[in-house]
């Protein structure tokens, strides 16, 4: 299968690989996927408590090139958004941006799930209600 | 770097044609184009003579008689012909076939077809090293058993089954023994007499011959074995396989066998030294494991799992320059990781993390050096990116985590 140039670029030069301190109250961590399925994504956001903006986002992903690219792109998009804005990131935006073929759509779904899981972790830590998320089909 | 790229290390999928093979074949496309079944003119005689000669070359490599060679379109057809042909021919004797879970799909799917026709099939589990348990095999035999079908060398892990022990068990119980030897013939000595094989499938394109041609060996003496044809037509190949002979393909197959006969021993030694060096180089990485038995193994094959990185993601790091295959689900349409690796009892995570290396006649030392470096570099890079690697390094038990399956 041929990968799109954008997938290859993210794979070769992934943005925001790393780890934030998950003990901090302004850091939300989402860990989604399963090793048996061949994809695990961990996505973290760090929220600026005065502005409410996501000031940093990091990921680590076990998976194929498209999974790595989807999470790398997600961290790029998260930075500078408010938490509520971040919730509007849709997996199909990732599909479109990276030209993912149909068999790789689940990688984008996983990235969206990771964003939402990180936001939920942040909300719960900060005394907000956990969002009930629609299950998308992987 | 003087190494010629891309590097081909997927010789279990197919091999390039040896130029000496191509040279033999060429006249049979043009001036010697006759139909080997045309008995009435010189064009047919020339073609028939070429087929007869190739049949001798093929038979000689496996210590058979040329009359025992049935040419087919490849190993898949030969597998189908052996299994379905025996099932049909020996239906009055019984309907039970014994095989194992790591067989090639051509065998497994033919067995499933036979089950639909009323046959009974036992799929033996293999041991964690990929070898069949001989006691289990013998225990599975019933008075309805007509055939044991166990492959010679495995296409994914290279494990070589105890063929002589299996054939002895089959003989003791009066059961026929068929082996899919597609990966073994031309790579290691295969001798149908010494090995006690009754039927055997193999293919030209795995041994530097052309695609589209293979053979089924069918024993003629002690016992005389027959298979019911699965394709009706002109009654070619002693009535067992109708269809106009693929003369250029068969000529190429014959030449490929002759070359293997002469060069196999030296080639096997050369490849096993190279394979071992590749393996040792890659096993310098932490958490890298060889899959399958390493003693009873084809000389040119290695299957290695690199824990905490995913196979397809791993291949993406170098697949512009190195051609390999992975047991990862993502490389196949099925979204399931390799059933062979799973049959060894490997967790899905290790199956997803595997690479299969198939060295070949044209593999060089420089290519092996390049491959070791490229794969090590990619594994290290991806582990830096892997949340599982980070957790492993922190001492977190990944099996204790409740993963959200999707």
C-alpha cells in the first residue's frame, strides 16, 4: 500500500513525540487502543490555567504509519485551541488532511478517541463532569 | 554505501528467475512453441521431448522417477489435487484427513472444502516451537484416516517438520502421507524415498524458476498412489491433470531443479551463515525474539518479533529500500495477525511485531549489513515513540492493563 506524502512526512518527522507529567492537574491523558489490535495511542494535553488554551500536546503511538501520523497531526491541531474547541476535531478531518485510505480510517478514529479521552481525564481532574462520548465504529 | 537498493528479502513469497533458467525457456516461446500433446508433427515432438527432459530434471532433484511427476500450475493446484484427489479416490476406505494449523492456506482451505463434502479433518495444534507433536499425530489416526498432510518447511517461520518420523507413523497405520514441500524443495535435500513421502507438492517460482508451474509427486510403487483428477479434459499427465502443458514453464522448472541439484548444498551453507549473522545482529536489540524452532529450520528463513513496535509501522521505516513481509495484521486485508504465529501461542502483540526474512540466491553480505543497521535504527526510533515501550521501561505490566478493544 502506498502512503500519502503527508503520512510519510509525519512518520519521518513526527511532531510532539513525548510525555507530559500526568500527575499535574492541568494535564489530561488519554490512552486508547490495545496491543492485540496493533494500535495503542497515548495523547496528552496541557492546559494553560489562566487562558484556558491547550499550550502543549504530546503523543506516543504504537501502530502503523497512519496511526503515528494521525496522532502527530492531532497534537499539532490541539495546540492553541480551547478544550471545547478541541472536542470539535472530527476523525474525518484527519482522514482528509492525511488522505487516509478506507482501511486506515480506524487510525483517525483512534486519534479522535484519544483526544476525547485526554479531555475527559482533564475534566474529571478539574471537577467537571465526564462527557459521554459516542462510540464510533473502528 | 555501495549496496544495491532496494534489497529483496522476501524470497519465501517468490524468488527471481535465475537468468540461466530464463535462457533455457526463451526458445520455447518462439521457434519451439509446439503443443507437447501434438503427436503428429515435429513441433509437438520437440515440445514433448523438452517436457520429458524437464520431468527427469525435476524427478532427479527429489529422487523420484519421472513417471511420478504431475505438472501443475503451481503448488496451490498441487495441494488441491493431492487433498481432494486422495479424498475422492479413497472414499471407500475412509474420509478422515489429519493436518496441522500452521499449514499454508492452500492446504487449510482445501481441507475446509473437503469438510463441506462430508470429510472429517483433524487440525493438529503445533508446539510452541512450531513442530508437530508426533504422539498427538499418532493418537489422531482412526480407522477412517486416509491421509496425513503435514508441510515440509513452513513459509512464515521456516520450521522443518520431522518428515521421516511422520511418514513412519503414516506407514505403520497404512495411511498415505502428503507434504507441501514448496519452501523446502531446492533449499534442503528432499528425498521422497528416504523421507517416505507418498505425495508432495512444490513449485518452480520458490526455487528461482518461473511462476505458473509446479508439480505434484505421486508415488507409483509401495504403495501405488492414485488421485482423482480435479480438472476434466484431455487426460494429460496420466489422466491426473488435464490441460495443455506449459512447455516454457516446465522447461524453466526443470532447469531450476537442475541448478538447485548442483548448487543447493553450497547455497544452503552460505545462506545459513548469512541468516545467522542477520539474526545475531538484530537480536542485539532488547526484547527481540526469534519465532519458531531454530534447530529444525530452513537455512534461509528467520522470523523475528520486535516487542513494543508494530510490524507495519516498522516496515514503513525502510520499505523503500528493503522488501520484507510482516505478520502484522495491517499488511494483510484480513486485519488479523498471522495465524501461523498465533498457532505457536504468540500473543497478538508479538504477532503484530514480527518480520519475516527470506534470504535467497542473490542476497549479499552488504545487503545483510545494510538491513541490520536499517532495522535496528527504525526499531529504536519507533520505541522512542511507543507508549508500550515507555510503560515496559517503567516496569508496568502491560497484561494487567484493561485495554479498550476495538
